[in-house]
C-alpha cells in the first residue's frame, strides 16, 4: 500500500471525527460527516484498488507545491544536484521537481512502474575505469541537494533522505563511511557557496520547467556575467 495514500486517509478520518464531535455543538447534521466519509473512503478504495495509491500521492505532492516556500526549497534542492553534477563533469540527462515540474497526473496513473512521486536529477553514468575520484564526485552530488537547502533556505532541510540512503549504500564498504559522508557534505557546501548566484539563476529556470539545455545555458551565462563583473572590480 502506498504510504502517502495511507497518510491522507488518516488525516481524512481525523478531520471527519473532529467534525462529528464539534459539529453537534453547532447544530451540524451528522449526515454531513457521514456522507463525506463515504465519499472519501470510496475515492480511497478506488485509488488503492485501481491506481495503487498514485492519485493520493499526486494529490499530496500537488497540495504541498501550492506553498511558495516549498516550491523555493525543492527548486534549490534539485538545482544543487544539477549544478554540482555539472561542475564535477557529469552529463545531466533529465530532471524533475516533485509536484511542480515532472509528470502529469495522467502520466502517473498510466505508469506501471510507479515508485513514488520524486524529484531528482538524472546523470549519465560514468563508467570510465580511468575516472579520477569517481566515488567522491558521486558522493558530493548526492549531498548537494541538502547543501543547497542549508545555504538558501531557513530552518531544517526537508528533503534528502533518499539522497543520504543512496550515499550510505555507496560508501558502506569504506572503513570510515561517516567521515566520507561529512566530507561529501562539506565539499558540496563549498562548491555551491562559491556559486550562489549561479544556483539562484538555475533554480529559477528549473522551477519554470526549462529544458536541460536551457539550464546549461543559464549556468554558462551567469558564470560569464560574474566573471566580467569580477574582472571589472579588480581593474586598476
């Protein structure tokens, strides 16, 4: 069963229960919460039975995406992955921002391999045997989403659990995996901190659904603008 759909059902049951308790105090007919219960349970049953909880997952992500704070946070998160991957020499194939830029509801309902609505940046796998520090590069990209949130957003990071799981799986064979994890976070923060204007410009483009090629162009354009600005400032 899809966890998101279960969460939505629990919230609905709690809300209806409260309506039943409080509604009687204000003269609300018990038929109203009962009718709402039947409708919601019907929708939930159809969602689980026919769509494996996809509709509930989509609804929750879509509702969260109405928040400007959420939209900014997830765009910075994915832009962090994108920018770090680009700087470290990976080729970006595609990206998605959960609930904002990605698949439509129809595409999700038709997807037989659905495994949850997730944002993410897909890179072309580097399988070159001569690639220098390949694992270090991957680790930095994994942690770049969390690093971007820490740099650009107030409060605790909300995303990144999957990133940390993938990182820990990748470094589980190492003698000191926690040292590698801390190094990857520090490296990601340093990499993005030095490029904050680029990160901001990239996040804006990604939030607007720009193509991967357009994202590359905005990185190049912003870096060029910064280079010109810096050279002007140090001119005697």
